[in-house]
C-alpha cells in the first residue's frame, strides 16, 4: 500500500491508521460520505474525487493505475506529512483539497438500457413500481462477494417486488459468469462500461450500492462493506416494501 510506503520513510515518527468506512469521525465532520479518504492528522489530504473513479471526468491522481500518478501521490503525501511534523498546519490546510459538503447522490433512477451477461435487455422504463437495487462491484473485489450472495438471497425472498442490477466494473464477462453461476438467476449481472455507469454519478470505489424506491426516487446509498451493511440494506428494503 502506497501510504504505508510513505509512513515507513519517516522511521517511527508517523503512524498509519485504517478505519472501517462509516466510523471516521473526521469524514463525518467534513461531510464526506464516500471513500477512499486520506487524512494527515486532522487535515484532509485526499478526498474520493482525487482518485477519479468510474464515470469521473477528472481526478488529481486519475487514472490511479498510472505509475506516474501513484508516484505523484507519494510525493504529495510526503510533503503534507513533513509540514505537519514541522508544525506548519496552516500551510498544510492550504493544500487541503476543496470539497463540496452539499454533494448529493443521483436524485432518481436514470434512464438506461443495459444488456446483462445472458443477453437480456434491461430498460429503466420497465422498472416502475419496483424497488431497484443497483450494486456496483467487481470480480477482483473480495469484499463484494458476500454481498452478492446476500442480494441473491434477498431476491429469493422478495421476488418481483425487487430488481437487483449488479453492475460489474473492469470485469470480463466470462469471469462474471464463473463467479455468479451459483447465484440467483433472476438477478441481472452486467459487465458495465464507464459510459453506462456515468448516469449513476461517479462511483469511486467498490462495493457501492444505490437503492431507489417504487417511484424511481433515490432512497439510500451504501459505500464499502461495513459490518452492518446487510442488516442496514435489509431494513431499507423492508421500509420501502411496507
């Protein structure tokens, strides 16, 4: 992990702390709801948008897979750490990226036509009257797999009242088929491109889940894989299906 590489450069003067998503008091204080977020002390170093994301047009370190951007990230992080160690918090705050505390998720289910991995067409206009769960995941995301099984079981319970769209990012169709073969066949698994993802807003990380009510209005968003994710999703669905 690049952050740990930077921490090691400071020979015990800096400690790396990883928080489960949803438990960061600093993120809540600043109104940041997505992840990943990086702080140096109490100063924001990188917000989710810095890493771009699927559907994002820009980002300070996008594309993240570019080695030059990763090197830039390490250099910038070292600079921020040095400022904080030297007691120059005011200068560090000047480097803090701008963020919009009023940023909102997509307000309603966007118009789209998708084709799942079995060739079935999915049109948003045909989903009226149903709760729609859109799960953004990837075949290489270990934390995504338990939630796929959970959603598969939920679909069996709620049947046609709930539509589950599992949009796989950066994933090959054959890999998706192999991984999802044991799951509920009435779920819709899609190998999604950035163009297809864009109407849902910027998806910075997986897993990310968006839930829309029977009228197509946005209801809830879940980011990451906190311990209470499945319980929280179940409660959201039960509330919508009353």
